[in-house]
C-alpha cells in the first residue's frame, strides 16, 4: 500500500486548502474501500477527521463539520479534503488511509498544514 498526500502548506485563519491523496497498491479497486483523512497535531495523538464510505456517505468530526469536505475520484485513485475557514487548531500533519473502523498501522508521509495569523 502506498499513500502520497499533498496540498498542505501555510495558511492564515479563514483561508482554504485542498489536500490530495493518491492511493496505490490496494488489493481491490479504490471504490471497494472506505477512506479516511486523519491528522496529528503537535503533542497530540493522531485522530480521524473525516471518512467517505464506498457508497459515498461522508462523516466528519464535530470540529470540522461544515468546514471540511471529503471527496473521492475512484477512477484516478485519489481522495481529497477541501478545508475551508481554517483555524489555528487545524494545524497538524494530515494523512489519508483506508479505514476499517480501527486506526491503521501503516502510513504515508503526510502533508503539513500550518495555520497562523
């Protein structure tokens, strides 16, 4: 399994960023999997931020509900996270991964998002 995240960077509060993740090496086509975006802030444990199920159903943690949108392009093996109205507490390294209900154990390099005034 290979996961390559990109799109992070420096942002100011209220800005937007769009993260991308290219997934390869899965046993089945991407559309068989639920996928999650995760993040790990400095000094904190990694947390699940958003998921998109096989059928397209989406779920978000309350902290990002209404600001973040997860989407997928199965034909391109890509997962996206549109992040609007960024806040300093969104500062973290962001990761994508197939999600089966438990925290994955293998990760890509992630993409750093830093939100500062």
